[in-house]
C-alpha cells in the first residue's frame, strides 16, 4: 500500500495536536518522493492571533508541514518505524519562497523528493500547493538521531 491514513501517520511522527501537520499520505515511493495532505481549518489555534481579521497560516508552519512529510518519507525509505529514543531533526532550509497565502478551508498538498543523502543528512526538494497554485517551495535538510 502506498498511502497512509492518520492512524499510520501517527506511527511515523512524534508530533501531536496542535503540532501534527500531516493528515494523510496520498502516495510515496521509497527512496524517491511523497505526496501528503494537510487540511487547514479555522479551528487551528494559530489563527486566533495570525491574524484575527484575516486568518493566514504562518509560513513557518507550512515549512514544518513539508518537513514532517519528509520525515515520513525518510522512515518509509529506511523500512523502519521510529524508535522510542530517535527522531528526525530539521537541520536546514534553503531557497524558501512563499507565493500564496494559505487560509482556512484550504487543503495543502505537500510534495517532497529526495535530492540526496550524505553523511546522515537527507536533502529534499519540497513544495506546498493549494489546488494548482504553488504556496511555498524550499530545499529542506533533516538528520536522524538516536538519543
């Protein structure tokens, strides 16, 4: 099966409400790519202050959602569930660009491709879309660490 529902997503990410930002994985190809979803609702706690009169999802949370999908792809590529004492850390970001605001009612489609793995650092080319519109793109870096 190349998709994951929320119950499977929870097995791969340590995040929980309000910081779990991946609702479903539509498809993944081991060692290659992933496409995941984040449903954006007015009930998100950050909308109370960002911004009360015009709610917009913070760009850093869009990046975090992309990074969470990268972590899932990494674990799936390693054929492993995370160990209790291990985590993928977000270690770098380059070329981040924001093209369109994300608002309540939007569905973010998160896509990431593995660019390379070097000395324990995974590098990804990632983007977030609403429909056909690009919202954000960035090159992300993560590393796996056991405590």
